[in-house]
């Protein structure tokens, strides 16, 4: 399962934990967890995506894939924060996730604490964009430091030296970067692509039902003349007639070589037309 790796140079034993293996024993730092966990989250997605492609008629697998993508989209939009709370002479540290700005969340936290404390002072210490996925591991890693406040479970107590290390670890976590698959999940790319393909197919079917000819029609002489008369194309025509190569004409006219090739073909078509 990738929890251990062979290390023949390790003193006292040949095997050691991998980063993945350190997670269940609370041994991986938040910094490294933040880098590894997004990749672990994509593993079930890849498994479901392969299964869905192999069994397109299996509605249970298709539904599971859609649900998992929806869960990832929600998680990707959440942010991780850490607060210092001084309440009735006791110093607490609160962590949490939110999909809003921290200033919008603070009044709610203040209101919740007022139920349990008379004096409450809150100081924001850290706000990591799109790192809400780290909250649960923080709770697990530092469960021994948890300080329940009524039914609230996101408060912790540390000595000053301990928390200095915790905060330093969190600050080292790099800015969240989304890869291509994660970006597609964020934008619900598959659903949009499915709707686009469906719309194209409906349009093609409607055109055929109305007897319309599909594809690019051959232009008449008048159509070609209109095309070549466009200011940008007319400039290219002048350059080609002056004997410039396709590449040179493209550079001079500020156009792509593909555009110049199209103009050149249109010009050749026009010159080949018999006089009417």
C-alpha cells in the first residue's frame, strides 16, 4: 500500500515509513501533508473515472463519479485558518475551514465563544487559500491537544514553544497550485463538455431535418472577391503579388502563415476563374 519503503542504509532496521505511511501514525508534518494529500484525493477519482469509461451503462459507477467530483469541488473552494483566542485568561488556538473571507467568519466565532466565555479576544494568525483539506488531519495529528468548548471541537491548547513549531510548520506549506485534472474538476469540465457535444448533435440533427447542407460551402467568385477585399487580406494580396514569400508576407502583414496560405489559395482560385 506504499506505507513503507526499503532503506538498506537505515540504522536499526531496513524499513522506514513513507510520507503516506506517516499519516496514520500522526508522523507527517502539515507542510508535507498539504503537498501529498491532494494527490491522494485524486486516486479514487482516477479509479472511478476508469471504471466509468469501461462501464458507461453502469449508473451506480457514473453516479459515484459525479458525487466524488462534487465533493472535491467543494473541498477545493475551502480555505484553512488559524486563530489565537484569549478567553477569560486562557489562551486557545482555533483552526477551521471556510469558503468565505476570514473577516466574514470572525463575528460568528465571536458569537459562539460568548456562550462559554465572558471575555473573548481573537487574533488571526494564518489564512491559507484552498487548503481546507488540511483541517481534518490537523485535528487528528494534534488530538491530544484538543480543548473541547461545549460542542465545538476546533480548539486546541499548546505551550508557547509547542505552538511556535506548529505555526512554523503551517507557514511553510506552499501556495496551493491546481493541476490540469483538478482544474477540470473545479470547472465541472465534463458536464460542460457533455452539454456542448449534445448541443452540437442537436444542431446537426435539426439542420439535416430541415434539408440544410452541412459543411463549408464552396464560395462563388463574388464570395472570394469579398474575402480578398477585406483590408487585412487586401494587404496580404498586395504583398503576394509583389513576390513576397508566405512567411515574409505574414511577418510584414502581422498575420499568421496559415492566414496567408488561405489568402493565397483564394487568390489562386479567383485567377483560375474564366471571364464571364
